[in-house]
C-alpha cells in the first residue's frame, strides 16, 4: 500500500507536482469535444503535503467523491502559494 500512496504523492501534472488545499478548485478537462470540462470544490485534502487524493463536490450535480486526479486535471489555487520544497 505504501508504494501506491507514494506514487500518487509524486504525481506530476504538466511537470509540476499536484497539490491543493481546502477551498481550491479541481478542473478536469473533457476527453470529448462535445462535453464540457468539469469542476469541483476541494472539501478535504487527505495528505499533509496537499497531494491527492481529494474529497471534492462537483459543481454540476453536487455529488461528493474521493478522487485521484489524472493528467487531464489541474488545481486552481485561490490566494495560495505552492508549498516550500
């Protein structure tokens, strides 16, 4: 199990490690031209360093889900800076 967790913590998106904090927005880009992108508010961050997974609430239907974002996703930060490395 530890190997799986470290794999997700080192997840790189566009050359940068993904991190988030509560209140940030997760945007998942559609894989199909005729479908809109989806976005969700981040409700919980499961790790201290801000890496996935995230508990989110989808804006289009209000459902909550625990998600490990893929390369088709990015986090929009609101007034936050990346954690110091």
